[in-house]
């Protein structure tokens, strides 16, 4: 029977529990960072469709202001 130290504190396993706890925390943080980066990537990749729509809107505005002719508008619209 040991006196003075609680059971299990000095039996050689005390440090390994702390190491596994730290590794678990690091792993959890990496998983959270990975999820945030995945969400950011998916959010930005969906923005490509919005850019194509905005190009058409810009073209329509230029035509409405008279900056380009109807022929130019139709030609550029086909390109988009």
C-alpha cells in the first residue's frame, strides 16, 4: 500500500494521459479548421456563377447608357 500519492499518479501512465489529451485537442482544432476552410472553399466556388451574371448585367447597363450599339451588344452577349 502506498501512502502520500493518489493511486495511479506515479505508476508510469500519468504523463501519457496528458499527452493524449493534448493530441486530442490539437486534432479537434485541426478538424475545425478543416471544416472552416471547406465551407469557405464551397462558398467561394459558388461565386463563379454570380460573376457570369454580373458580366451580363454590366453589358446591359452599357447598352442602356448608349455606350455600345445594338450590334455590339448582341455580339458581346453571345461571347458571354
